[in-house]
C-alpha cells in the first residue's frame, strides 16, 4: 500500500466515461499525481477519447497517453466488430454470470487484462505503484474481467512480472474505488467531486455527432445511475434516446 | 490440459527468433493447428517480423496476425528507446536476478504480460485453450517476466479474466516448452525438427541489412547455443560479428 499519496504518482485508466472520470477525480482528491492512459482500439465509441482528453486536462494530469492498440483485429465484440450493439436488454442484475451465454456481446475479449498490462508497464517506467481502474459491481454482473478476483490476480501478476516487483521496493496496487458502488452512488460521488458529466461519454453506439443512443447497456446503466441519484444527465442524447 | 492436440488450436507467440520458431515447430509436431501472433512495437530489430512471416508460412499457420502496439511510447527499454544496446556483457548465468539493477536494459517493461494478454484474447475468440511462448531459463536469469511463477500467475489470470474461463468449458494453459532447456538444447531441438535457422533472427541491434551484431545479449546467447550444439549458425552476421 502507498502510505503517502501526496507524493505518489498513479496511472489512471481513463476511457472518458462516467466511471473512469469519477475515478480520476477520486485519485486527484487523494493527492495522486495522475498519468492518464487511454486506448484507441477500433471502438465504435471513439468519441470517448475526446472526452478523456478534456478530463485529463481538467484534472491536471501529469501526462495523457492515448495508445493505438489493434484490439479490433482480434475481434469477438460488438464494440469493435460488425454485429449490432444490443438495445434495451435488461441490465444491472448485480449478479455474476452463471454461463458464458449470459456475458454480453459488448464484452471485449481480454480488454481489461490488456489495458492493465499497459498500465503496469507504464507505472514501472514512471516508478509508480498505484493503478486506478473504474470497474464496478454492476459491470461485473456481465464482464468476467471486472470481478474482484480478477483484479487480485492481476495485482499478483504485476508484482511477479516486473523489474519493479522483483526489486522489492514496493508493491503494485490496483485501486478499483467504484467496485462496490451502485451506478447511483457513482453519480453522487462524481457530483460531490465536481465531475462535469456533460464531458463524459458512456454510450456504446453514438451517432456521428457523438450523441448517446439511450438504449445500449452502457446508456441504460448510466441513466439508471442518474435516476437513482435524482439528477438529470446533461450529456447529449439522440432523439428518442433520453427517457421521458 | 488439452487431451487431443490433433484437434486443437493453439496461439503461438512468434517473434521470429530462434526460440519462438522452435516452439512453433514443437507445437506443430504435437499436432496443434497454430495461430501465430507477432507484434510490431517499435523494436529496433523489426527485421524479426519478416522472419516470423516466413516461418508462419513454412509451418502452415492457420493465421498470422502482426499487431501494431504502441509499446515504444511507454518507453523504458533499450530495445525501443534511445539508449545503446549493451554489448559483450557476460550472459547465461542461469540464476534469477537478485536486484533490479541486474535486469538488463533490454528488458521491455510489461512485454510478456502484454503479449500473453493479447494471445489469451485471441485464443478466446478462436475457441483455443493453448498458448505457446518461447521463454527459457537462460532468459529468466535476467527478465522477471520469463520466470515459471510468472507463467503460472498468468494462466490463473487468463482463467479468471475471460468468458471462456467463466464458461467452465476448459482451462487456458501456457506452454513454455523451452523453459528448462539450455540454449544448446534449444538449437538441437530446432535442428531435430528441421528449423531453418538462417530464417530466424535474434539480434537486438541488427544493421540496416538485418545482419546480427554478434555482441548483444541475444547474439551471445544464440552463439553460445550453437557452440554447445556443435553447429555453425547459418544466419547472417555483420563483419566482426561472428566469433572466429
């Protein structure tokens, strides 16, 4: 564990969504100097990278790397492939999937493993020990790489895989401060920390203007969170996208 | 464990070097249908990718993906950065490093974690359970991410991180058949399997014609292996690169 975050650097995985932006705000509040890491991976929702850039500036990131990674050439997900993004599927059951068939097609194989692997690599180069990721309990109802046991296994791996880990000078910690929060709690946390929600993007299937569809899993969870928090979502939606 | 490799698909990490080409030959001999995965990561020795393409064809790979990954923008290694590649440093002690300072500057932070993460992602998409990687004991004298405990930790992670792992239909296995071999044993294994050594590239610092320097760690280990096996290395060397 890092004892003196006032002097600590962190690598923050920043997609540009509601969750990762709230995580960045939390890490900054805790005094971390944040190095933000985003990925261009052929995602439909590449508009999220513009939102990530805005928030990296807003939260005075020490640096912001947007890495090009060829995840789309591996395939297997509606976020990068030719399949339609599912709409109006019930979300947020909060239970782990019992069968592979229950895992949504928007799951990107290996994504969080790959993203955390890059984060650990950059942390090693920076001399940082703290990695922040915005996974949460609602997501891990569907995505295997959002579960607490996955995060612990990654922490173990990072401490074995690196020169930093071998050195004994510290231990990598994966911080997932949203893990046990509901979407409503995330929205309230973001509001308390002054997150500009209009400058966050969650939708898996935005229109060419970057407006949210309101019906994919990510939109449904986001809207659920704002409803739970008793707030209106200031982000732009397509016609018919925002609930009445 | 995979019980029937005659029907099995594997993802083989193929750098184009002596070790990974021998691993590909071993996997083919065991009956695996091989999907080869290589990475363009800003490495000095990008000529190795041409050798990887030749060997993927030679061993009738089902597919060969060369992914562009921005590892060089993370930095921290002489293989991708502005530092000179060390020459004529004693190699092959065969002992794990006792301190971070003993890990060579040619270590690329996070490289094997990132490469295995992509391999597991592709395997999941393909429905494959077997990952092959050419790490070996001589390398793990210097690189933390070539150690057996790292490979086991990755296997554990892959089985937690993926839809495939959650499904219970199988378990990912990381095969590192060279792990306990000396470089001489690797050369003898490759020879037995008909590896075309002239079509493998190991040098970290080739000249513009792709000829090996003969003095970096990778060249020294390779030449040691050929000497142990009592064979001449048919690969091209720069003037002064090949020992008398």
